[in-house]
């Protein structure tokens, strides 16, 4: 059985968390948060932005693009984000960092990340702000395992867990420990979304 707690690989210090929040604010000034839509046209319950070579475009298709919807390139991925991903998962040509903002009543339904060029490469997520109920399962009929993600937790989907279904079931208030000014949760998900440069040549 898959174990959600096994995906938690680090807890970042408070000072690092505050620096990460500053990074996010700089990114969203250049790439404002937008509310994506599902293929059925329904608005998602999270708002998203991105940094790096590729960002996720929720325009009714689950795909990556090298441009925002306004035609501007995505902001550069902060080096500290790449360093955290590398410490969690080893060195990879990280090219995409998706920012999700969860309002206090937001959630993210069951899904499997499979829009990347190579779905065997790891995915690293940093949680900031309020806590959340995080759940995983190996496939749709498998038992569900869940745990509470706190601010500063770093999760890793790699190897067998890379193709696990996963969900953010609900946001759990934790204002005492949050580096955010307001209620809600930020996640920064770092991955290799496109064709690595060496392959693209």
C-alpha cells in the first residue's frame, strides 16, 4: 500500500520559508495568478502561476507552454527553488515551477501528473502557509493513504510514486506557523516538463 507520509522528504526552516514567499511574490508580479479551466470548461478551485522555461496553461487542455496567456515569457525560476528540488531528488534539468494558490476553502481533485515529456522524472513540491490533507493511492481501486502537510514540508513523487494518483483534500487552518500574511496555502511544484536541452538538439 502507498504511504502518503513516505512522500514527505524534508521540512524547511522558517527563514527559508519566508524567502520562498518573497520569491513567489516576485514571480506573480511578473506572471499574475490565473484560474485555469478543466477540459469540460469548469473553473478549477486553485489559481496558478509559474516560473521557468515552461508554465502550465489551464485553457481547457492540460499542457505546458513557454508563454503566458498574454504572450510574455515566464519569469526565471529562482535558484533556491532548483536547489531545494535537487536536494530532494538529485540533479535534473528543472524547467518548470508551478505555483498553486489555495484559498481557505480550496481543494485539488484526484489526478496523476502525466502532461510532462518524460513522466518518469521526479516531481518536488514545497508547501507554504496553511496545512492541508494530502492523500495518495497507487491507482483508482487502491487504498487511500493520507497525511497532514505542514508549512515547509517538501514532498517527492519519484520512482513508483511518480505515477500515483494524489489530491489535496482540504485546507487546514494553521495561522500560527504560516509565513503568509493571509489565510491560505501556496505550493511550488518543480519538475522537468519539456524535452531536456540535450535531447532537443
